[in-house]
C-alpha cells in the first residue's frame, strides 16, 4: 500500500508487523529493515503479539469478534475462526496484523 502524502502535524497511526532485532533507549530495530527512533517511550505504543493464537482465544479484527476454534479428528487438526453469527472464517480471510486479543482462556 502506498504511503499517503503527509504534512507536518498530521495525526497518524502506523502499524508494523515485524520481529524485534534489537531495542534500547530511544530506538527499536525491526526485521525486515525497519528502524524506529523516539525521544520518549510515551510517544510509542507497542503491542507484543504472543505467538500464535490458541483454542478459545477471542479476538477482534476491528469489525467483528472471532473465536479461535480447533477441531481434532483422526485425519488431523483443523484450526479456524468462528464469527459471532456462527460462520467459519479461514486464516487466509483475516489480516493477522489486524487481530487484537480480547480474551485468552488459560
């Protein structure tokens, strides 16, 4: 997605899905090739994504609430999301960076 034309003073929220290479006072280096510099930690909000989602996790993608469903059968294990209306939502139908954990059950 192209970055829109920005002007000084424009309020923005930037979402980056990446892995931490290193961090220290005033900076975070991410993979791939992203470097953030800041004067105060109050200027940056970081959400750590804790591994993969597990059975029973409840998330939102910004427009709907989803429940992580895992079914184990003789043929193997199948994991998908279940929407509030009961419809099945496959992993390739959601943007992982948009998912925000609401509830984790043990």
